[in-house]
C-alpha cells in the first residue's frame, strides 16, 4: 500500500510539473490543440450530414402504418398497382376505419423540376398524388399555412422543407407542370420528416395530368402496430394480389442506408487522413516538450522517480491538449452546423430530400473520443522516449 501511495505521489508530482510548463510552450501547444480541433470539427460536421439525413428518413415512418407495393419492388418508383388492387388492400383486415371509410391512401409519385433558391438551378422534387384520407394516414402532416387542396382541382400543398429550399412554390404561387397550371393553397409540416420535402396534389388529377392509369403504393393506417402481420399475411395470401407489404418505418430505414453509409464512410476517411496530420503535430509538440524538459526529467529520475510516472505525465499532457481541442472542435461543429438546412438526392427515388444537419450528443462523444485517441497516439512515443531518457546523457547535454 505504501509503495502504491509513493507511486501515485510520483505520478502527481511529475504530471503537475508538466502541466505547469505548458505556458512556456504556447506556440507548439496551440498548434496541436488547433490541429485536433480542426479534425474534430470536420469529423463531426460530416457525420452530422449523415445523421440529419437518417433522422429525416426514419422519423417519416410510423409502426402502425404499412406500405403496400407491387411484389419485388424496392421503392415506389418501381411499383405499380391497379385501382382494383387498391380497393382490395383498403378492405383488408386490420385496416383502421374513419368516418369516410378505411384509412388507406392510394398514391402515385412523379418528379417535377423546381428551381433551388440558392443556385437557381433545376432540381428534381417529388410531386405526390394522394387521397384526402392521406392527411389521416400520414398523421404527422399538419397544415401550417393556408388550407388543404380541394379534391378534383389543380391545387397543391407544399412541404415546409421544400418551401425553404426551392423557389416559385410560395403560398399563392402558380406553377406549370405537365399540361396543368397548379396553385399553391397550403403549406404543411411533418415533424421534420421526409414528407416535408414533397408537394401534394389530388391523386386523380395528377393521374390525368401525367397520363398515369396506375397507382404506385397504398399507405394504410392499421388498428394497431401488432396487426401488421395479420394484415400482411392476408394480402400476401390473396391470389388476386402480387404485393410487397412493409412497415413504413422499415421502408424508410432501408431507403436511407445507401447514402448514410456513403457519407459516414467518407467522413471517417477524411477524418482519418486529417487525423494523421494532427497526430504528427501532437508528436512534434510532445517531443519538443520532452526535449525542453530533459534536465528536469533527468533530475527526477536521479532522485528515484520511476519511468512509468514520466510516461503517464507526458500522456496526461497530450490527452489534456486533445480533450480541449476536441471539446472546442465539437462545440464549433455544433454552433456552426447543427440545424443547417440543405437538400440532397435520394438515390432510391432520384428526387431531392430536404433535411437539417444534426449534431447529436452521440456524435460529440465520437468526436471527443477520436480526439483522445489522437492524443494517446501523439503522446505515446514521446512518453516512452522520456521514460528511457538516460540520466547521465540528459544532464551532460543540458
């Protein structure tokens, strides 16, 4: 016990000596700190893009909502359902019913050109044809300005995300898509989900405008999430149908995976390459620190201090600089990027998805953990050198 206490005292004494001399090496220390902060800022910022996109996609779904598409379809874009199929789906067991009938919405999906506000260039925006029951099926959708479109008219309602990113679709505006002139009569929000990237119109009018005879999917509100399996089994066993039934939450989770993995991989690669530069900066700083304190270290060794307290003291300094840099980098990423709105291409539907960067607590923990890893790598070799420093050589060279 006495030996452990003596060892801890040595560690504390050497560590405090190192930390007190940081002010004498402000340039090198600041360089290492800024390097780590820069890496963490970029790392967290890039991952916040992936996280924002993932949250936008996954929050779009509800576990008690099912999507029915043609069998073998991976997305709505490759699906087609006849009107007779949509009626059979709406009458299936487990479908919740409202005052006007089953809560099922037969929908189609077309792409229209809308100009971006920032660049003025054309972008693919989803124009979704829905029934009036869609506002009950998609329960997160709420009109926040104007009103719903009237069935049988060329009226449209615009998602708040699309309104923020694209021009010419403000409330009261008219736009020309296909042979029709459409009037914007309402703006809706959807809890930050994918639906906010869309524009909605009456499905029957949209079919006529774009010469579509088929629907692409039926969205169904179930009586409960537990009724998904009986509902799915009833449809897949019906010989009149060839359909794929999937929970809405699972569908959008699958849709987000490709881009999420790509951005995450790219962010990790960029952070890894930048991290190498930060590690070299930390190595330079800590080698400089060891060199400038070689006389003190040698004196301590001559007085009986062991090598391990010296190693720990150098690592402690490196970790402290990394922690401060990581904290600063994470804070910078949060205040600069969190909530920043943009749009990107959904590779499954080839249309724009609007979303906001999300710097979550989990991302900040990842960023600071990465900073500490750089601190360990950058301080380990100098720490070992300090521990192996020859007392006689150090005193002779100083």
